[in-house]
C-alpha cells in the first residue's frame, strides 16, 4: 500500500510540474519557431572555428556535450521561446541545458553538467545555414 501511495504521489507531482519525457518524435513547443537543418555552432569548446552540423531534432542540441551517447531527457520548463532540458547519459554524465530561440534562424544554448567525470559549462550560438545535404541524415554529425 505504501509503494502504491508513493508512486501515485510521484505521478501526480510529475504531471503537476509539467515534466515531459522526450522521445525521438517530441519537441518542446518553445523550439517550434526554429527548423531542423544545417546549423553552424559557435563557442564549441576546443574548436577554433564554428562547426556545422545537420540537426534533425532541435531538442538533441540540449545534449550537445554528450552527442553520440544514449541519454534520457526531460523538459523541466517550456515557456515562450525558451526551454530547459535536463538529461542523463548513465556513466558518461549528465547535463542541464537552456535553449533560447532568438529568431527562427538563431539559438542560444547554455549548457552545464558533468562529462567524463569533469564539469562543463558553456554557451553555444547556433545559426541555421539552410537545409541538410541529402547525404547528411544524423543529428550527431559535425
């Protein structure tokens, strides 16, 4: 009986808090003003110049530090042109990212967390350059 009561409270808390678990097909409404495509990312740690990446799911930019890892994520808040996504990648680490849609072609991505047992904290500026090349179909390309 106690386990059922705790589970019921947890489900009620999550529903009331607006926590949304992300799957491949879901995108936070705040990101609906921007489109998938080829994005140029400036501010990437260790990169001397901006990188270009084909992004098929804008919510995946939230886990940029852990691209290539299997992660679970949830939307903590989604208001206007801003969304906050928290994610966990098992032993690879975790993060919390705020994505602000400045214009349909410009995003600010503020991310922090732990990657390979070390902290990270940086801001990316993303600019949509156009559609992805036909051969590019992965959101993890760079």
